[in-house]
C-alpha cells in the first residue's frame, strides 16, 4: 500500500478573507488527493487549510508552538511541541513539498528552512524570494489553489489524485 503524500502548508496567522479562502480551497484539494496536510495548527491560513481538509474528510496535523488549546477547531491531530516559533522548522521539514499562502515573517522563516533543505516551495499570493538577489526565484509561483496543489503533487511524483 502506497503511503499518503505529506504536504506542508504555511502562511499568515492573520489571513484576509481572500487568503483564507485560498487556504481553504487548497485544503479541500489536498484532502481529495489523499494528502496528509501539516501546518502550524493555529489561525489564519492554518485554520483555512485545516477547515478545507476537514470538509473533505481528510487528515491535518497541527504542530503547535505551545499547548493543545491553541489549535484551531479544524485540526485533526494537534501536536503540542513546546518549541514556540522554532516549530517553524518542523512544519517546513515535515512535508515532501511546501505550499506558502500569503505570509508574514514567520512564513518567511519557514520558506527559508524549506528551501535550505531542498524542498519544493510553491508560492500562492506569498513572498517572492531569491538567493543572493539573483533571478530566477527558487520558489514556484502559482496563481490558483488548484495550480499550487497540482504543482506540489507533481514535485512529489504524484498526480492530482495522489497517485505516483
């Protein structure tokens, strides 16, 4: 039996309605593809993606900076790390690919960790980064949630249905 793809989703904890809905749609699509979604487990993009996963009956893992009570109501498996913001490294490292939606400075740190470890990072209305100010960016730009999920799955050797 093939293991489910694991995709990390990162983004701002104070999402605008547009960013929240992009995260929610990405969560739905990832769950439909049979993915396990890892995120920081709190609000904003993290809540949106977990809500989308929940609506499709999927599994989300929230790596929380502190206590379980910090988890958004849609997280399937909340894990108390006690690591504070250092948990960003674990979130970025957990997935086979990382989808970044929106984002503030915590998201930027996760992008850096993911890129440094060689993970494909797909940006959806997110940061634009480059190494040493050079182009092209090591991140892959997506314009829709569907495109971000498709690219993430392709980068893990799977199709939109999660098959390899």
